[in-house]
C-alpha cells in the first residue's frame, strides 16, 4: 500500500491524500503541465515534494533518495543501455541485486517471454522498433522487483496501433507483479483500458478518484467530466449552471425513449475515421463536437438541430471547476 498524506507538489497547491493498493493499476489522468511528471518524480525520489508524507506499507519513505527507494520509474523516453543486448539489459538489474547467475538467466527469459522479446535477446536496442524498445524498458523496471512501479506516459511516443496492442498486454502483465502501479497519461482511453483505479489530476492536485466508470458517470465538476472524455465535453451555459455534454451523447435525431433537450448546432467541419463521424461546430458561440456512429454527411455552414437526453446532461453550479 502506497499512502500519500497531505502531500503538496508545490508550496501553494492543495494537499493530496490517497491510498494506492498493490496489484492494482492506478492511472493518473491529467492534461499536459498538470503536474503528473512531478508527481511521478516525487514518488520515485527524483524530486522533493513541497510537504507531506509518502509511506509504503506503513514505512515513511519521504526522505529516502531514489537509490534507496523500492520504486522503479519508466519514462516516455526509452532508457536502455545501447551497447548491451536485450538479454544483457534485462539481466543488469538482477545482477545489481546480487541474484545468482542461474536465476538471472531464468528471470530474464521469463520477462522476455512475457514481453514478446524472446526472439530478440541477441539484438541491440537500436535494432528494435519503438514498441520493442519500450517493452524492454518496462522489462528492466520489472526486473528490479520494485514494490512500486511508476510509469510516466510510457506509450505516448508510440503510434496508435502499437499503443492499442501494448495497452492490452500491459494490464495483465502489470497486475501480475503485485506491485503498486502508478501510470500517468493524458489519454482517457488508458484509464478505461488499464485502470482499476483512476486519479484525475489538475493544477498539481487531485480532482477526483475512483473506478473509471464511476468517475465517468459521476464527475464532481466540469474539469473531471472533461478529463474523462475524448473528444472533450461540450459546454453549455444556462442560468447559474454550466452543462457538460459528452460528444457521444449528442445525436441528430430526437430520442424516443426519454425526455431530451434540443440545441442548434452550426456545422463547421465533418471528419470521419470510418467507424465514427465527428461533427465540429458551435452552439451559442461555444465550440462543440458531436460523435456519431458510422459515416454521416452534414453540410458545413448550416445550422442543424441536435439532441441530448436529459439524463445524459451533466449539470454543475457556475464556478464548480
């Protein structure tokens, strides 16, 4: 169990309190410059928290430097030794821990099989693809048998298809370690695909925590709703309230199964990826995106009615995020 008590990343930011359990993937989801990397470095002992206490299984590790913490950090930049083979890179953390030669080789082969690198053990990092290099970096972290594994946007530099396949592999692999896994990202897809627990992060502080679907369905404010949506939520101002409407909850036809609101959307651009069509436009000078299933054609420049069920509209008081 990793416990944060009244932790501030900067002197004037709100204190953070969280309990992060082992064997779970805790996805820290926030925009760029929200403080995610500073949190990762603070947990790894590479940066000092402004104040507060970090405990691991009840032991205060706040003042332990990086070399003495049972924490492994995987960055978005690959950290592999270029002059060493894949096997040597996997073995090196085990050698540093004093593991016997036979056990080192066994564990390296085990990790290589888990990560799909067993056919590449004699290659050097420059002979690997980006995804293979990142898997190797993850393997090096796992070889340390750290009790906390911090992953700071580890897939951000990979292409979309590779990112999708690695996400699927990582969930089972990371859960098997039994470690406390803290995984930072800007992508809500990572939260839904990987997280057993999501931590929404903004302004160097925690906005909301919980199971991904609970946070998606019950955001505490507009910021939380926006973080759990890709594309981001549509904003609509109404007499003392701000409404958030998710792009997938806005439709072209009036729903017949529930009460709904109508909005006038000025169409500006239409794009599709085959599976979905994204209609970009504006409602009362607020930029909106409508996400539709399949292919759809709408004339740019025209105003069309769009609808959202009352129960899908998230309502927050003005000033609540």
